[in-house]
């Protein structure tokens, strides 16, 4: 299996939000892996730059947009992975592809995590996917870490484009399952990571709270909560989640999407520091 990240293709027509658009769904921040159809109001777009290829359109923010012909071809293969939402364009119907297949597939044991001058961790310099998380049925997906931006496709998606001679977006190969990729971590880092992870997986504190209960507690207290290698906190009116990395530190990001794994965990008050050391 190979995995590509999709992006705008200079040969495709580029569209932008129309000046007379009245729908709020043109905002890319709404596209975070969740279905929108129940509230959907088609937004209106206009041409920004004409292109020579007409199966896919470029729309800012990376939302894939396709023609009705492309929609009819792709829909039978992707109904459980994409919500196809109509938008308005020059009295023609186009479809925005709201990708709802979100896979927690990043291998935090192997990814390259660097430190910025501020001391914060800068994730995903390169992609390391967990081979077991991406199944043969997956054609297109997002990851929780970049759920409002990046869209990834697999070999089966590319095969569909080739089979039906569809001229698609630009594709950048980011992962090949058949090519071994050396971990960005040293042997010493991996040993330390594995030892600490085994310790973090042992729960010694009570009470244990459900995810929903923890979210409510976060908003009224200044406490952090932990479950195994994950942490939660509330800051700047947002919920943040972190995961333990091979740098022996927790990597924080805004919680935009709750995976089934996260929703099913039991949580307790945090008993470690930012380096995973028990306090």
C-alpha cells in the first residue's frame, strides 16, 4: 500500500467563495471529519483561475471538489468514507468531498518530532503510518492531528483515477508500506520510550472517569487528566490532547476530532510531568 497527500493541481480550475455567497459552510474550519449533511446549506463559488482539467477543482484549504461526473464514478466506492455535499457554481452542481474517514494512524514511536526555538514540539516533519491501522478498504482518510487540513489517499484511490481516466489533484507520495522506513528515533530513545510507555499503561489512580465526564470537569477545574499515553487539558477556551512521543515528551494539539479509542478510554487526574515522569 502507498499513501499520498493530495493538494491543488495547477492544471485544474481554481474556485473561491463567491461574493454573494450566503452559506457559512464555505469555512474550511467546519470540515473536521464529522458529517455535515443534516445542517447543510450549499455554498456558492466562483472562478478564480481557469484550468484545462475539469474532473477536480481546486478550492482553498484543501477540500476536494469534484464534478457531477466524477461524483457518479466515485460515490459507490466511497460512501462510508466521504460525505458528498453539493455546492453552487455557475448554475452547475459541484460536490465538496467532506472526508469523514478519520484514522488514528500516526506511529508515535517512529515519527520525527523536532523542537522549535520556543521549546514546543514540532510534529510530523515526515509521516510514519502504522501499517495495521490502514485497511484495504480505505481509499481516502484524514488523521486526527491534521483533521481540518490534510487529506490522504491510498493506492486504491489512485487506481480508480487511472481506471476511469479521471484527472485529479496533485498527489505527493508520503508513505510506501513495502519500503522499510528507518525510525527517526535512536535505539536508546526507543528503549526509553518503550519502557516509559509500559509504565504509563499501568493505572494507579482513582476515580476513573469517562471521556464525557472528563470534558465537563476540564471546563470547571484547572486540572489535567491522563489515560495511558494520552493527556487532556483545557486552555484558551479549548480542549487540548497530547500523546507521548519518542522524544520522551507529550505532544499537545487542539482536540478537533474524538476517535473511538479516545472516547472509550477511562481517565484519572494526571500523575506525570511533561516528560512522562511520575510525580
